[in-house]
């Protein structure tokens, strides 16, 4: 039926993109997992993917896409999400947009803006764009994999430990019959985050899959229109 895409903006060679093709039934096919260094490369990948695989339905981005006008920078959705975090999750996983590092805080909104421009120019069809937080989503759907969730992004852990954690988290989705892999598995935490973003995009575009997301209203400053914050909440 179409394509959904997840993006995790990062620094050099850490701007990850994952693409899923969804037919009439699950599992969705993960046919793209790549990492780039800038928004132009990511946008070219998305435009090419859409042309090759069919209609683009939704994009989910791991970055704040709206801001708050208050002095603290906290959006109401940030505070609400933080209050709902499991007790073992570090509170630093949720921060106000003005405290997010440059690569994520700048390149995420830049991608959303670029996608809007591509729609206006006719290069992309109209599609839904949402903000998400893949790590928080993982904590909500897989608390039994707590150690892996706390490890897969942790630079102080060994590469072997991070890889084992990444594989354990990926297996949760493949064993559940949500996705199957045509491309190579995610090679890094950035690519796994992009895949979780793509699953959030899938849930938004195709609720009939049984994937459950919880949505929150974004901030009051919206440079590219209203953007919801959509978090993975349950898997079938």
C-alpha cells in the first residue's frame, strides 16, 4: 500500500533513515537502513525511495518539531511525557527543545521544513509528519528489555554489549511479526532509532496494523505547521 519513513537526525554519518513498505498485512518490509551526514542527503534518499517503492504515507522524526514560547522552553507535552516515564528511565531522556544538541535540534526541523517544500513543489505527495522519541517508545513497550534499552546507546559500554542490546531490541519486532528485513539489519543505535521512528510512522498511517501510539499536542511555536508528538505505546 505504500512507504513510511523514520529519521533520526545525528551528526556526521549518524543521520539515519529507515524505510518500511507496507502491503495489506503485516509484517512490513524494512528495505532501507542508511546513515548520512546532512539533511540534503536524507531528503534525496526519501524522494528516491518514494519514487521507487510507491506512495509516501508518513514520516516520523526523532527531534523536536515545535517549540514553546515561555522562558523555560518546556512544552506542555514534554512535561506530560516526562511525568509518565517508567521509574527506571532517566529523566534526561526528555528535555525542552532549546536544550537539544545542535545536530538533532536543527536538522530535525530542517527535514520537516524540506519535506513541506517538496510537497509544495510537487516532488512529494502530501503525507503526515510527526515528532517522536524512539527510546521512550521502547521503554513503554518493552520494559522487560530494560537492560538493552539502557545499553544500546551508551558509549561507555563495549561495542559488543551495544550490538547485543541492539539485536535484542530488533528481535522484539521481528519475532512479533511486525517487520521483516530485506536490507541488512540496523548497524548502529542511530539506525535502530530510525527504524522505531518508521514503526511510529506506520502506526500513524495504518492503524489497522494494531500498532498503538499515544499522541500529544506540540508546542505553540510551529515553523512548519502543527506537529503532534506521537509515541509508540503498544504492539499487537
